[in-house]
C-alpha cells in the first residue's frame, strides 16, 4: 500500500477561505485537495456545520482517499454511456462507456446512473455520514487547523457496513 496521506484543513486569519492540503505522513506537501465536481455551481468547501460546503468537502475527501476504487465501473469514470448495435448481444445492442475519442460526439449521451450508484463518473459516497462523523464538530474559528488521515477515512468506510465499495 502507498504511504498514508494526511488531509489538513486550515482557515486563515479573519474570515479567510478554508483550504485543505494533502501531505505525506512525513510532512511532504503533495498539493491542494482536488475538486471532483464536473458540473454545477461553484460552491466552496467548508466544515463545522451540516450544509452544502461540508458535503462538497466530504465528497472530495472520500473520492481522493479511495482513488481508482471510487470510479464507477459502468461508465469507467466519464459519467456517460452510449448504446452500440451488437447482433451477438441478447437484446441486439450493448451499453458501454462513452469515449469521446472513439467517434464524433453524438447528439445524445445518456448520463450514467449505474442504477443510481453513479455521480459524475464516481460511485455515490456516504457524504452525510462523513460530515456527521468527521466534519460537523470542527472549529470554524480563524487560524485553526485539523488533520485527518487517509487510513482513518478508509477504516471508517470499511467498518460497520458504511459503504459497500
């Protein structure tokens, strides 16, 4: 297994915007937590209450912690499917991931919902439970910091049937 990483939430002085950086357990800065949203408005990450900002942060942390295990198996992460004729298939067609490199963009690209298990190419995450467990109680005061390890997140996900990933 790769070296564990730490997610470090920081709030600047005054009413500074919150940020989450990723470091190795040894303290090497790896970067800022990526935003995995592909659509929707530009909401910000946040913590310390139950709302949209903490939910976005929870999703980004869970997707990052899981890596490739969070990618939807049906659309392979692109969020779209296409139907292709196949005379050998039982129904005469197959549904497969849409690959924009294979052909010109069709007029219709159905969104993958993987039986409601896909969200923009990633498996749906238990964001509200994550907010309640890890983010709800965190301080929103200026110049505060919190740390959460990838190992803690993965242990929580795989315990008590939180996620069937």
